[in-house]
C-alpha cells in the first residue's frame, strides 16, 4: 500500500456513531477532507443513557461542544451504592462539583441520541465533511498511483472512492475490522443489558436526583437522570443466555420482573413503570488485538468494545478520535507510521480500562462471602476517596 496518499484526497470514516462523528471533527480540525459513511438510512435515536466523564468532556471542550451539550446533560451530586439483598445504602461516591474542580471538566450523564445529535449538527455545519448514509465500506484497495481506492456499497450500486486512509468506527460488529489481519472478533460476555427511559415525573421523588447502583448476585441495576434531568435512564444488567436472532431486541417486562423477583419492592415498582424495554447482548473485543494495518485504523468499539461496568465505552471512542487526529496532521507523510504510533499510544490505557470493566463485572455480581467483603469495604470508604480512585481515568486530557 501507498504510505501517504495524495494530499487533498479525503480520509474515509466508516460509521457515524459517537466515535466516527468525533473523529470526523477532530481530523477535519487538522485540515483533512472527510467522507463519513454509515450503512443506516438515517441516524436514528438509538441506545439510551451514557456517562461523559471529565476525560471525554476535555475532548468535547476542544471541539467547542460543551455549551451545546449542557441543556441535555445532568451532573449528579452522588452515585449512591445499594445492596439489593437488604436495600441498605452501602456507600456514596462524590461527583458533581467535586469532580469538576478536581479535573477541570464535568461528569455528565446524557442520552446517547442527544450527544449524537449535537455532534451531527457540528459535522453538518463543517465545510469539508460530507456524510453519506446507506453506504457501507467493503474494502480498501491499493493502486499504482498515490491514492487508495475505497470500495463501498450503497442502496443501488457498488462504488469506488479515492482516498488517503480509512478509519473504522463502525462498532462492535465492525466490517472494517475484517480488513485488519489477525483481528479479534467480538465475543458475547454472557450478560444482557435491559434498558428503558421514562419521564422523570413518572417516578417517585427518591429516584429523580442522584445516580444509583444496586448490587445483587448475578445482576445489578443502574439508574440516573438524562436529558437535563427530564428523563430517568434505567439499566438492568443480568447474566443470561442470548437466544434472539439479532444482538438487540424488544424485551418482555414480565421476564425482567421475574429476574428481579427477590429485589426490594421499591426497585420492582420502578421496573414496572416503563411501557417498553429493550435488551442488548453485551459483547467485547479484546483490546490487545491489532487496531491498524497500513492505511487502515480502528477506533472505539471496532478496536476494543468493552463491557459497560466502568462506563467508559463512549469516552474511549472520543479519546481515540482526539489522539488519532494528533498523529494525523494535514501534511503527514507516512500514514501507516502515524496509525501505528496512535495504536501504541492508546493501547495500554484502553487495555487497563477494559480490564477494570471485566473485574467490575465479577465484583458487582458477587454473592455470599465475597459480597459481604465487598460491601464491608464500601461501608468503610469515604465518598471522596471512592471518587479519587479513578483519577487516572478521569484526569486524562488530550496531549497527555
């Protein structure tokens, strides 16, 4: 493959989710022309709540997006941790002003669709970024000339587009990842996330403010306000076999309530409120596998999908976009070398956070003596010390 590609040709990004949109903005800020492709006919409001920790907000601030995101975000004062066996509050993690003063940026909870919409509006307002929907990248071919050829499929035809490089931001089931020799396939974790959002006025007062985390054997529950505090996001994460034909599906409320049948009554009452639930199979991609090959680079879930037990999946995609762009200044001469440098810089951090997520998956679902030990440690912990445990994650900023 060519090592640089002709200056002025675009960089193609496969996938217009959070990682792809952020990468388009970061690379465009470096002076690149961008073609953003997504196989969806329209970018719909999929997903539910997510957490934007200070490390992610530092990138979004550089892009000038924090003001636009503020009306959609919610900053909880605490994460309250409960035992779902006894109903007891075990601990509180200080958030809000404490984290903003400590790291310089807020810790926000936000609906994925709101974040995607703000990113998309910025993309659409940027000359030099074009968005092509109903278009899926199939291959990247070398040529005897300075350019590369991206092969894509839209609703009607297969097409070719000359480009400098390809960035795969097409998620856990990435097609771009297949172009990386020795790539890692996604693996089902044995866990399922049941998700719903409801108007905040539909839930009792006790659920409307702080974030909550409930532990139980083989399951846990997370809830927090989104959309500027106007809705409550509820996620039940359970160990369960996956039997549906697709990796997301409508969920049966009665099945969910059966899973949570021995939980406190107030939790079960909360779970009856949503009219509809969706469920997702939780899958991961080993971050230790290859992320780059020649003029192809993977970012976000395509490179290292992680379980949501550290709430850093979106943040890692956003960080990836920023660091990739740092290595891709406009007149970069050796794109494969730049991509390899990006992978070297990012891999250790991402593997570290992915490892925390895997360990939390076990810790959150302990039973018996292990649960007792976990709960005892939490009871003895100070709210600020629990928050400070993640300084190495939340304190990251671009350029580090």
